[in-house]
């Protein structure tokens, strides 16, 4: 090609259906995404398209302008912020003789670069294969169909495409099968944890909001925390003790991003299941980022797509040490009433967050009376570990206990031993049901 493929021109496209988006902010984010892949962005350009065109998405005249600009800047790559159809991507590359990729492929490349565990590697590979399958012709545009004898005959290029597509479909099936095995093991591990069910929370939020740093700050652990997008792709869990003495498990999750490709949300659903089974979520926002309101909206949209929008949530504005104007913090507070301000760097606000987490486990304080047979004393030992037991008394046929705030997942195992549950003002019934 003669041009450095790491020199890039970034193109944002304003379509009628995307007029409400902040395209300049989205382009800035694409630039940061590209930087994380080692691209040297030479220029960004925002193009308005009244009616999408089948061949280039833009009109042919605008396409030629973009190609000429890229070559004048000696760019070997053109990065589009808008998804391109496979045919459009092929048309751009055949006409320009440059690398042309869209936002989806940029994010896929970053995920591939960050994946560490077997599960993450498989999830990224699956998303990549599903993305590439309809784009196979990009690799074979130099081998056209051959015609002759009044009938269309299949040439070398078409035969090779079919072979490669079949191989990719087989690989997709194999990766899905391997992922099911990994997910099955994760499910078994989750069930093992549920045998001694400790309350849990999941940290969610926009990529690079400081989720891993917050988990480290709360637990004193050393989870990888880097100032880069998608530093964490795999869930990491750590225990911590709340001010009440109760033990809780916190899980760090993959960060979200504006216009996250749907196939990646689907691919990482197994990883994000940790958020779905948690007692509550801690939603982390970067208070120093000018686009914090967009990040809030994006995260809520992804949570809704995952089916976790109704989960109890504590919102935390992180990195307050980077915000010099206190007025800005007060304005942020209006975005989410009741949100907390925290600085993981200075630990300011962390004690308040821990107290709020204690409160979250008592969102509907319940005092339960149980009589547990002596042969099931292991259940009582687990309640002690959870810090739930208020009173305990030995009887002839078992142990009578008063327990507070038993986690929902654990309460199911104790239903047969319960007499009555009541709210914070009520007391337990004196009559006892023995099982």
C-alpha cells in the first residue's frame, strides 16, 4: 500500500437515525480506543449523510474526498465510528487500497489484546468469528468468478471462500461447545459458593471508571488496575468485612462502552452473570470525565439489556480528587440523587460507601425465628459466619435461633425451619415449628 497501517484517519458519520448522539464525544472515544491499539490518529472528520448509500454508506463523491484526505495524510487505515456492512467495507478497501475498519472491529481488537483467561479468550474468539464470517470476501476480492460456456462456473476464489466459511462455522460450533463447558464449571463453582452463601455485590460501570481500583481500595487486594480501556475482561472476586462485621464478596466486571457491539454483550453474558446473581450493584462513574452523563446512560442501557436493571444499586462518583470545582460535584449529585462521592486515591468517602453497603444488605431488615435440629448444626455455623444470629438457645429437639438479614439465596434452605419473619419493628412469633 505504501502507507503506514498504524497512521489512521477517523471518520464519524451523522445519519438521520443517529442525530441525537454526541458524535464528537463518540469520535473522541474512538480516538482513545484507537490509541490503545497503537494507532497514530492524524485527523478526525465528521461527515453528515442525509440518506445512507448502499455502496459506501456515504455518497461516492464524499467517499473519494475521504480517501484522498487519508492518502494526503499518508494514512494506511481509515477507522469509521459507524458500523459498516460487509459489502461496504469491501467497497472501501477495494477502492482506496487502504485498511478500512469500523468501531466494532476496533473494540474486538482491544478485547482480543486484553483477554487473559481461557473463558475470555474463547468469548472474544467467538465474537471475532461471528464478525468475520460475513466478511470473508474481503480476503478474496482478487479472485473473481470465471464465466464461460453460457453458464456460471465457480472459480478458485469462490471455492476457497466456501471452504473458509465452512471452517469458520465449524470453529464457531467448537468454541460454543468449549464455552458451554467453561460456563458449566463456573456454574458448579457458583453452586459451591452458594453452599455457604455469603452476600455479594458486583462492581459495574463504564470502562476505565476505576472499578478495579475501587475493589482494591475496599479489600486491600491487588487486582490489575490500569489507566486504559478494558483493563479487566474477567470477573475477579474478593472478600471484605463491612463495619457491621458481616462478610461480603465483591466482584469486578468488564467495563461497558458507548455503542458496545451487541455480539460482545452476548459473548460476555456468562461473565456478567456475576452481576445478575449479586445482592446489589455498585455502579462506578468517573466524576472527572466530561462525558460522565453519557457513561451513566450507557451503563444503565447495558444493564437493562442484561436484565439487571431492577437490581438494587449504589451509585459512586469516583476520582473526586481530580475534580477541583465543588460546584461540579454538586451538579453530579443531581444526576443520581443519593449517589456517593469517593476517591480511591485518597480513600475519601470509602467509609461512607462501606456503611451504605451495610445498609443495602438491610434494605428490608428481617428478623427470623427458627428451630434447627441438632443434625443440621452446620447451617447454624454458616449463619454465625454470616453474622446473622442475634440469639441462640438449646432445646430438647433442636436449637432455637433468632437471625437477622438472612441472604435470600440462603433463606431458601431454611424455609423448613422458619416460624415467622418480620420487619424491623416486629418481633418473632413465640410459637415454634419443628422440622
